[in-house]
C-alpha cells in the first residue's frame, strides 16, 4: 500500500514531478535494484530527505511510475483512435501511437517490463485494467458489425501481446527507424490473418 504524499503547493507539485522524472530516468537506465534513492535525488538535484517527503520507499516511486505508464498509454491511445472511422483503423492508429509513445518514453516502458519481477501486482493490474477496457471496445465493434464475432477478452490480450512484443523488438532494442513499416505489417496480419 502506497503512503505517497501529494503536495498542496505548486512548488511541491513541481518537486514531486522532478523526483518522478529522475526515478524514471535512473530506474529505466539502471534497473530497479541498481538505482538507489541517492541516485534518484542526485539526478533530481534535490536533497535525499526530500524524496521521503513525497515517497516512503523506492518501491512506492516505482509503483507510481507503473501506474503513470498505464494512464499515459491509455490517454495517448484514446486520443489517437478518437477520429478513426472504424475499429480496424483504430487498431492501426492505436498501435502506431503506442509504439511512438514507447519511443519517446523508453525508460518508463522498461520500468513496466521490470515490474513483472519487482511488483507483480502492479504489473498484473497494468495489463488487466487495459485489457478490460480494450475488450469492451472490441465487443462494441463486433456488435456494430465492424469486427466478426469472437471472444473479446482473448482478442484484447492477443492484440496487447502484439503491441508489447513489437515495442520491445522495434523500440527498446533500438530499432525505431521505420515504425510505419512495422505498423503496416502488423496491421495487415491483424486485419487479414495469416491465411493465404
């Protein structure tokens, strides 16, 4: 259970955000175990004790970063698909937005991946909450005739798996040269399947 303190002043909000961004950079680059609170506060250019005004532990700041990634990802994807003419085009737009977001914030994405080992509950919650909302959208699209009927939960997890793996291979491993090509290939498979 988090005991994080949320500031009441603009200065406090800015300082807390500064610590979060430093934690993102340090944990994303070094990994949870290697990054110390001293590293985080040094990177944030703040005193060690200031960290404890806003977070009770390194685990708390880590959990907050996992939750933040979930919120930011949903916001980015929701905005990207808002004007899509149908669910299939929304899939293309959402995948592209996700991969571009990961390319902009690779440290945050690495933190989510590491959460599997550091905070399994946060990791599971991150994907489960996303999958629930995704399944609802897929069900609605099937009911509207935009997709053929099928198990929306399985589809949501399969589509998330595609995005997650492409994010690892084509962004985290440093090959972001042609995200559009990756999206086109993946979307072709999503739209048409693998049958000849």
